C-alpha cells in the first residue's frame, strides 16, 4: 500500500525503461509515463547519459529510444526490489 501517491524517481525511471523496452519516440514515452515535457527531457537525458536508453535516429529529426541491456538489467532489479517490498500497486 502506498502512502504517498506521487511517484518516486525510481518509479519514473522504471516506467520509462519499460516503455523503451520495445522502442518508443519521446512523445510516446512522455504520454505513456504521464510526464511533462520538461520532466521527460530531464529523465531522458539522465537515462541516455548513463547508458540505460539509447536513441536511434529513424528519420530526420525522429529518434526512437530503446532500453539497452544495461537498462533492462536495471529495470529487472527495480522490479525485484519493488516486489520484495510490496511497493507496486496491484
């Protein structure tokens, strides 16, 4: 059960990695993760700089973001942690 309804940074990162697992453009990540443009840019910058997401140019100026192996490993770790501590809403 969650006391605070706001998402943590870790939950937002996990959601972005989940969306990026099959590849997604910025707008899909932003809308599916329910974030503002500025939030999405901040997290996207962090995730790409750390090697968790990789941007692939699919046209000009289209870029699709994919979770890297490192990103998928992080997602699996986050999911495991959240499950153990009962932090996911079911």
